[in-house]
C-alpha cells in the first residue's frame, strides 16, 4: 500500500475528532471540533446534525492541513461514533426533520414504561435484542420524533425519510447522499436488530411504530461502505471502511479478541464490555447483550454495562462551582484518606446498568456539618468506581469467567485516582491506556 494514512472520524457526544493514523497505528495528527449541546427541556439532550456535518468537514480539512498530508496519502476513511443517538432526515433534500436525540435523553421514558408493563412484549424485546426497554436506546427516540413532529410520520410512510444513528449520518454526507448504511455494532443498539438472524426484526419495528422502508442497510465493519463524493473539501473516490460504534471500536482497539477479555471506556458515560465469543450470552442481571462486531472473517458478541454519567459527573462538579477544572478532581480525591461518609449518586437522567431506573435522580448523601467540598469531590470520583465495579461483578457471575485484567481507555484514564487497580477490588493488572 503506497498510501501513508488512515483518516479516522470519531463523532462523539461532545465533539468530532479527525485523526490521521500511520500504517503502524501511530497517531500522526489529531483535531477536535466541539459541538453545542441543546437542552430544550430539563433532562432532554439534543445535537444539531447539520452542525456535526459541518464539523466533520472542518475537522477533516484541518487535520489534513496541520498534518501536512496530501489526500493521495489517505488509504481510507474510518468512522466511529456515539451510538444510540438517533435522527431522521429527508432522503431527497438531506435535511434533518428534527435535531438528533442524544443517547442520554430520557424523553421516551413514558412510552418505554408502558411497553415494559406488558410482560410478553418485554420478554420478546429482551430475547430478540439482548437489551432492556429503555429510552437510552435508539428506537424509542425515533418513535418520539415520528409521533411528535408534525408531518414526519407521513413522510416516513411515503418512504422519503432515512433513519440513522450518527455513523449513518456521517456516511450519508461523506458519500453525497449515495449510501444509507450502518454496521452491526450500531444496529445492535437500536432495539430493532434480531441478534440471532442479524436482521431488522419486523415485530420490533411494529412495536416501535417504525416503517421498515426508512431503515439503513447493515454491513460488516470491514466492508467498503461507499466512496467519498460531492464535497468541495474531500476529493471523490476515497473508500469508507472500518465503521464501528465507539465502545465496540475500543474493545477491538484494545485487542480484546478472546472470550472473557474486558475493557472499560471512560467518557461522558462509561461502557464496560466483555467479549463472549461467537454466540450471545444473555443476562437477566441488568447488563445487556450486543454484537461486538461482524467482519468478513468473524462474528463476536459482547456483554455490556453502560454507566450514564462518569466523566460528565466530574464535569458537573466544575460547572456547579465545586472545582475550577475537571482535572482537579483526582488530585483533590487523592489528598483525602476517605470520603468522610459522603456518597454521590450521579443519576442526572436516571441510572443505567445494572439498575435501569429511569426515574432515579442524582443525590449527594451523608452531608454533615463537618463535610467539605473535598468530600463531595471524592464521593463523585468514587461513584464512577462503584458503578463500574457493580457491572464487573455481574459480568463475572453471568459469564463464569474470573477477570484477570481490565483494559481501559478514554480521557478520564488520565485521572490517577480512578486508575489505581485497588479501587476496583479484585480486578487487577491494568494494561496500557489509549
């Protein structure tokens, strides 16, 4: 291969990264463009898809310029993304019909609660998808858009709309509207994929009132999804391949290729994921089953537990004025011997795995006249550890595998307080951080 680089686009909850990797997987140059968070109602979270599309172009252009790279040096463009965030757009104009509803957003809670009361439906959904009925996943968000934005359902029934997680939106724009596709890892987080057949399930589509004709084609992650086209910044004909949801890409990137290998990704929230091999392992203990990845050569399933708020909890401390910067949190926590009896439950939009309590609210418990800001900060840091440890305990029990190590990645891995192996009780031997 004469080309020098793989250009990776990482479309995350807080921003869009463009990264040039050399053939030996060394980062040559990285650019991050943040995007705005919209809160139309308390707890609701949205992103502007058109802003994200612009940011993809800006980030790509900037990383090529700063990396002193020529487009002829780029072998392919890879895409990874925030997963359960969902949107609909017009297939003719390419315009979104509404903002993207972010994975954190609980607006579909009432509909999910109603479905969960029907034991037969709840059992069917869990058996087919490996997931729990929750507004965390994509289908309830899309159902909300279809049912609440005037004229949208009619357009969908006419076949004029496109359903997408953020990877589909990025690929659509990169290909000039020629390709409407996703990969199996993202598809498995929608509540619409049959884990056994690896196809969109008609009964699930009916349950969430989503027309089949708006769904993307599902492809293996190492497929050629399409080629760049119709952009003044990015030349035509560059292949797009290597598409995977962010947490799955982290598992793959951490070389967790054998059953039992486990990683934790720390970001706004956290994903704890275990490779369970080529057959799904189902859990009734509050963690979920998903596709890890599908490629031309293998198929991998995973157990996963998702924490809604980890890094964002520390960011909230800064936003609320407890600390001046998130980087201070670990240092403050390390300076104390204990939390002084203070505990922090970061249920800002409910609790994810293994509790799945959409009604839970964030609390700080155990305050006394002797409590200081440092105790609250340490309690917030400890809340991240407690949540991840709860998930690891369940994974060990349900898989029957003792965990020798936990591989970690994400921004908060720079926090030395969080990264002490003793924080996670019996889980020792951390590998290198990425």
